[in-house]
């Protein structure tokens, strides 16, 4: 039986006009009541990943509190710039224009620690920065072709690589769980191990039974719970925060005066 001829609007399909075509979820712009909580959720979920690598690298190269603060701030700044680049894009050169939040990768921590161990004291960070720049240029060059190589990286390969990264980094958190200072008399004391076990337990419980946003920030919840548990036992040291200068200018002036006095 012959079908009736379609009109112009019907021939073009249901998505021919803005009134008839709903916005695709990828291109949808949520209302502020949904957009702001989602943004805060992304920031909370990525914060631990951005702060952890500079903490490990900074302690490995012997940075003081001021240097460690600057390294963490630099990590947060670059993560924000990378997020804007991915979200907004630059012509056809870079950026997938999707709401991805970029954090610092843990894959480079192991080679950075190896560089720190083999570099001369006082020159570890410049050497690490140079290696990161060269690696970044290399990744930028092979980026357009890497998509064709994904078939050589099935879940078995990526899973083994991620597991090896975690195993390689295990000495760092194990040392932190024992107090952090290997030269201290109470290094490895039961109070430190109990606090680390409590923090880990909280993280695992939240990760196992939490839902949605709560599950994504399990690490931050565990850190908060561990800090609160450490306060009544005198294991939380906030002296660095209380004695911190109000600005970096004040801190630089203090260091300059100290250097002149010497």
C-alpha cells in the first residue's frame, strides 16, 4: 500500500527545527542549581589526585614547607589550565571540548623519584622539570596517532601497568604510615600505624558503601576523618599553618633577612 507523501517538516525529521529537537545531553547546559554542585563535586574528586604527586615529589627532593606549598599551587594551577584547554579547546589543535577535569597523573611519579635519586642534590627539580617538558613534547607529537594504537593496550595491559605503578609507590605511603621521619625515635610506633589503619578503613568503607558524590570523595573523607581522629591524641601538627606568613612577599622578605644575617 502506498504511503502518503511527507511534508517538508516531516521529511527533514523530528530534529529539523530548534522547537522540535531537544538538546543532546552532551551539549546540555544545566541550570545553576545543578551546575554549581556538579562543579564542586568535580573539584573535590580531583583535588586529592592533584595534591598527592607534588607531596610525594616534594618530600623526595627535600623541599621545605614553603617550597612544597609552591609546588602544590603550581600543580593546581596547571590542572586548572589543562581543564580549561580540554573544555574550551584551541581551534582544531587541542581540546576535546568535553567537561573533563584534568588532574595530575600518578604514572610519572616513579620515574620522577628515580630522577631525584640519581640527580645531584639541589638540582633534582630542574632535572625533573626538563624531563617533563621533553616527555610533554613527545606526547604532543604522538597524540594524533595514539588513537590507532589503543588496540595494543587492552584492559589487561592497562590494569597491569596501573598495578605496577601502585606497587612501586608503596614505600612512600608505608613510610608515611610509620610517622614519615625515618630518623625519629618513634618511627613505626603503634600510634602511627593505628591512625593509618583507621584512615584506610574509613576510605574503604566509604568506597564500598557510599553512593554518587560521597563515593567519589572517599579519599578526602578518609583524610578528614584521620585528621580529626589525630587531634585528640596530639598527632596533628598545625604549627606550620599558625607560623605561615600572610603572603609570599612576607615570606621572601623573611628569608632574605635571614640570609643577610648569616
